[in-house]
C-alpha cells in the first residue's frame, strides 16, 4: 500500500481521500452548470474528480516544492473536462445564447447568483439559470480552444502565473518529452513566435505549428494523469 506525505503527514490513498474530500467537490462544482443536456449528473463529475484525485496522489512527488492542492486541482479538473468533452452535444436557443453572451461581456461567471443574474437580464430565474448554463459550457469550450491555440502559454494559465508551483508542473511535464519538444515548450512559455522557434530548432514554421498541436494533446494526457 502506497503511503505519501501530501501536506498533512504520511497517509494512504484512503486517508488522503478523506482528508481532501472537499477538494473533489470544490472542483466538480465549478463545472456543475455545464451538465446541461449531457446526460450526466453531478455525481458523474465527482466520480471523474475521484479518478483524477487517485492519479494525482499516485504521481505526486512530495520532495518537490509544490502544494498538493495546486497539483491535485490541475489533474482533477483535467479529468472533469475530458468527461464533459466526451458527453457534450449541447443545443442552446438564440435567446439563451444572447443572454449568456451579455453575462460574459459583463464578467459574470457560472457561479454567479441566479437572482442577481435575473435582475441584470430582466428575466425569470429559470431563464437566468439557462444563461448561466451557457456561461459554464462556454468556459469549458474556451479553455479547450485556448489550450489548442497556445499550449505552451496555457500551461501557466491552468494553474496561475509566476510562482514555484507553475515552475514545477512545467518542469515535470517537460522532462517527460523528447528534447526537441521540450525545447519548444520552453520557448512557448517565453512567448517566442513560431518563426523564432523554427529558427532555433531548425524546422519550418508549419512544422512548429504541427508540433504545437501534438504538444497540446500530450499536455491534455498529462493533465488527465495519463502517460505521454
């Protein structure tokens, strides 16, 4: 049986699960409103979060300077997002989309108070809930698109910017890559252009673009606890 110190002394996976049970629900609740028309229920999000937690526990290195809450949240959210991608076939009516876009423009998020949203939109609370569901759905999709467009930079965006936790997660990911891909990730994290990257690694800009897409897939697998 594996025993690890993930912040509260040595513990087994069962003990860790009990200790961090609220983390699973915290992550799952952030995606709750994205369940519309997926056929999934909240318990499915928690199940995906649980699978992510097990992966995070097994992979966590307590000798590194990173908090388990940060690392675990990354892996857990990756599992939840994969579940939603697999089951999302969502249709929103035009009024719901219009209301949802108004909320996005004004900075509302999926956890906003339904009554406040209804007052802002001058609509019923039922319509406000639909608009919030659209906001939650767009959040998942926009995270996917942003990572696909710019996998190197969004490694930082997933967990925050400018701290040791980011440095460790990026380092851990890079050390699992071939040398050329690792160098590309490092340059992407430094906001180098594709032309600059191509010049450094000796390949055409179009090839760099293809490698970026491949790296995005690998990052998705890494964040979901899979081998890359």
